[in-house]
C-alpha cells in the first residue's frame, strides 16, 4: 500500500509544472519528447507481456503434451506398494485432490497458466512504471537542452506577456524574434527577461535532479534485488538450456524466460545510461548556447548550472551499482562465468 502511494505521488508530480510541456518555453518539440517517452514505455510493456505470454503458454502446451507417468509409492507403515498415475502440471504445486484425472487436470492447468500470466503482467506493469519515470526524466533533460537553445525567444515571450510595450519596443522584439541567430547584442530592456528565463531553466534543472534522486531512493533497493536474482537466474537458465533438447516445448519456454530476464535488465541499464549521457551533455549545451549575449550576472548563473551538470544524474541499484550499459555487460559476463563453472563441475569425468 505504501509503495502504491509513492508511485501515485510520482505520477501526480510529473504532471505538474515545470514537467508538463509548454510551447512558449521550448516549442512543439517538448510535446514530441514527452510523446516519445510515453510510446517507449508502452512498447517495452507490450514486449514484456509478449515474452511473459510465450513463457506461460509454453508451460501449458508442455503440460497437455506430456504423457501420463506411472509413479510407485511405498508405504513403510503398511508395507504396501501402490501405483499412481501422475501428469506434469504447468507449475509444480501440491493439491488436496488427484490432478491426473480429467477434468481436474485441465482446470488446474488453465487456472495455473492464467495466474502465472497475471503475475507476469503485474511484474511487467511495475517495470513499465519505473522505466516510464526514467524515460520521463530523460525527456525532461532533452527539454532542458531545447530551453537552453531558445532562452532568447523565451525572454521575448516573457517581455510581451509582462509589460505594455510601446510601438518601438514591439518592433524591436519582432526584429529580434525573426533574427535570433544573427543578433550580436541583447538590448538592456530585454536583459531582465533573459535572466528570468535562465532562472526558470535552472529551477527546472534542479527539480529534475530532485525527481531523479527521489526515484532512486524509492526504487534502488528493488532494482538491487532484481540484479542479484537475475544474476543467479541467468546462470541457472543457461545451465538448464545446455541440458534441454532443442526441439521441445521446454526449451522454447526457457528461451523466452531467458530473453525476458535479459530484456528486463537491459531496460533498467539502458534507461539509466541514457539519463547519465543526457544529464552530462547539458554542459555542452550551455557552452553552445547564446550565453555571450547575456549580462555578466546571468552568465555566472549559467556557469553555476554548468558546474552542477558536470556531476551527471545517476540511477543506482541499492546505491552499489550505477544503472548503465557497463553494469549490464558485467552481469552478462558474470552469468556466463558462473555457467561455465557449473558446466565444468557437472561434466562427466574422463579417467
């Protein structure tokens, strides 16, 4: 319940200013960035659901196609041996009735498959929410870059909205708006609004940093748990695949599950890597902006923002590992190393 409240608070927070797109701040491109973040979140959710469905459907097909097995049970108290028919279920479980007979077998198999798929959907939804917040942080960093390119236009808009302009000032602003790339000096009357626009950008940047910090504080332990379990699961899945016949339902299901785990880890690491790159590139964007047109006090504000951007935003797994593509490759290499140890340990001896 507490976790759900935190997620709801995050979703409500990113729908407030300055996170909502504003045409008068960075242009229509802000809606494009946010739209791409939403589409990326939806696509990764559908891919995860597809792999989850493939995994549970394979288990159902394996259960229906597996033959009936004869199991011999010896009771030491009565000194009697009984023969019992058993059939493989999609998921191993103990039930108070005989599941080898119809229609109990079919009911239990279908019900277990539906419950397993629902559990996979809930995990996929949680991953989509976490990665969706990370996609939104990336979109906000892209919006910040666009704001740094267009802070002069933003200052012109603020001046038009704030004061009653004379005819001369209106013509001056119109000329500046049409020739932003060619101006070599900003009039003193406009410098005030340039400073306001830069202060809004700095405030936006700080709120993005705080949003990333809050996200990391809430979800870092969950991501650390995911990393640790995924490392072991990938290792054992590779070992099981090496022992499973290729042309079997079981091999197909294990392959889907392996790709599902790799896809889940890759999403976390890829989104974290994108945040690191774009947050660090803000320094280049500030340097490439029209900072020389602002007055000295405003330039000092931009220098402060550049100094802070030199320390990029990083998402972590339990404050131990940064979410990056390097971390993903380390996990894959570690799983491969553990797989080779297991395979060599269980290999038949050749004396």
